[in-house]
C-alpha cells in the first residue's frame, strides 16, 4: 500500500526518527491485531482534494483553525507530563478524560493527512508527535489492553464512540504507529465492536440494558423525552470502522449486520412500522420494534424537541467517508429518513410564543430557532453547517428549498465569524455560548469528518461516496 499524502518521504523519515525507530521500521502495509489483518488506507487510489471550492474553503479553514488550537494551546495546557510507563496522563477514565483527546486526535490527524494543518504555531512534525501521544495512550488504556481497573476505560454507554474516534485517528496516521500501537488500537476497536453484537438483537445495545428505541411498537415510551437515535448511530460508527479496517476479521459479517440494524433503529419513525420497504436485507415492518423520530422528522432529547439532536444524524452520514476510505459502498441504511429530518429543519413551521410561526432554519439568516428552547447554549452554527454539507454531498436534500448548499454557506460563514474573534483558532468565548466542556473538541471532530467527506466526494479520482 502507498503511504498517505501526509508527508514527503524525506519529511516522513525525519518525523519517524523523532518518534522512534520502531515506528519507521514497522511494516506500512500490514499489521496484525488479535491475529487479524488491518488494511491501511490506499491513499494513492483515492486521489487528491485541494479544498478550493467554496464549501471546501470554509470547512478547510474551520478544520485548520480548530486543529491548530487543539494540538497547540489545548494540548500544551492539558498534558504536562509523561507517566513512568511512557504514556501521557489522561487524568481519568470518564468522558472528559477520554472523549476529548480522541476528538482532538481526529481533528489533527485529518488536518495533517490532508495537508490542511496550519503550522504557524507548531510544526507538523511536533503535531504528529502530540497526536500520536493521544492515540497510543488512549488505545493502551482501553480495557482490551489494560488490566488496571483504576486506569482503564471501555465497555460503557458512550465508549464505542470514543473508540471510533481513537481508531479513526490512528487509521489516518497508521504510518506513524509502531507494531505495538497498531495492535492495541485494533484490539480496542475489536473489543467495542464485538460488545455491540451481543445481547438481544432487537432491543438492547450489548448487554448493558440500553434500549434501541424511545417508543416501542405497543406505544410504551421507554425513555420519555429521550430519543435513542444518537446512541444508536454512534455505536454504529464503531461497527462500520471495524468492518472497513479489518475486512478479514471473522466477525466482520456480524459487525456489518449490526451496523445496519443500529442505523435503521436510529432513524425509525412510526410510518416505518407498517412499511414493506427492505433496506440492506432488513424489512422494516417485521424487524423494527420501536421508533426514535416522529413522522415529521423531528425528535426529542432532554425532554424537548431538540434541533441539535436532529443534526446528530451527521454520525450516520459520516459512514460515507468511512467506507469510501476503503473504496467500498456504505450501507444505504445510513441515509434512512435523513431527507425527512432535514425537511423538518428547513420547511416545517413551528409556533412562536407570541403568535405566528417560524422554521427552525430562519429565512435568509444563520440564526436557529429552537421551538422548545436549547439547554446547551446559544451558538452552534457549525453543528448545522456540518449537517447541511453532508446532506448536500449525499443528495439527501432533494425537494427541499432553500437548498442545503445555501444553508451550508450561511451557517459555516457564521462559524468562521465566531472563530475570527480569536487568534489561536478556537471558536468559543463565554461559557454560555456552548456549555459542553468538550465544545472545541466537538468542532474539531466534526470539521475533520466533514473534510474527509468532501475529500471522498470531490477528489481527483471521482466521487467515492457510494451507497448500496
């Protein structure tokens, strides 16, 4: 396999020397994890993408700024020492300790690999060292590789997503990892993927008792005001990545089947329960046992109709680039009901408190209307601009006006305006703008995955976003 377009051969050898001889000598084509072959990305077969189209320039700027901040000031202020075993101190095993560095790794690995990284504050070689530190430490601390119960993570409610981020970043920077790091990365992802194929095949995610549906077919509301859509599609993400990274693994068929099941469950609406449609071998009316969205495309989370969780279907649409990096078609299940949800954002009127109506996407504006309020803060343009872009690239905005591409411009220009307030590449100022403690990391992870989707859709070898 050819190496990635990350570095010239000379620069690669220089970086590898800084990282240690083991990384330079590791076979760049094949690594074995748990006895199974990992297939690196065949970059040469995927062509190149300059990011010079209008949407590309916007997302490229967002990714460059965000990754510069995360691997620069944020990393330097967060990781100040190595532990005796040579790994950085993650300072815990919870979401803050694991998900945040994993998202940062996705942003920076993407920027480096696609030659989008901004070196003004930190060289690419040093950015590689820091990103590799995040990846190798996260993988080593996963329970698949770590017997210490005080420092290990994994097998939890959200850990499939953390594993997905870590493995994606590692796959992008595969040439920079040594044999041990590759093995640990793959073992981590295998653990999380296998866990998701156990238990009841309809109701449960693994054996933890988490439901696939907010509302069951008999009308029972299992989790009032709390759709399971986001959890389903983030779990599906780990399965999709495991399947494309390790196509010869004996469990790959189970991973692919469970991936499709979770994607369909995530976007299931009441109309699907009587539908004779078959998607990726699953007949909706006979397999689905509940719903997560309404027939009008809206969903609830945090006890309200929540637009931020409607655009969380971005995780389903990212499967286009995941499979595309392996030159494979993604399952059509990832597109299920996306058009329905996007129409609810753009063209469904909602009542205003003082009378009249408003769409969630307010006309000729980047402003978002939250019909029942937003408990996360006030400024989220890229959450919507990212989704607009994905809808555009996957053709899921058909029949919806104004077009998704117009909304992408409005929302992402608003995102760039937020970033222009700071010199270091970050997005947010006052905590009220976005109260999530991983707010900068979320921007970085979305930007990385959005840019990879653009790369696969608009590269010199032709559109590689395909659906079967």
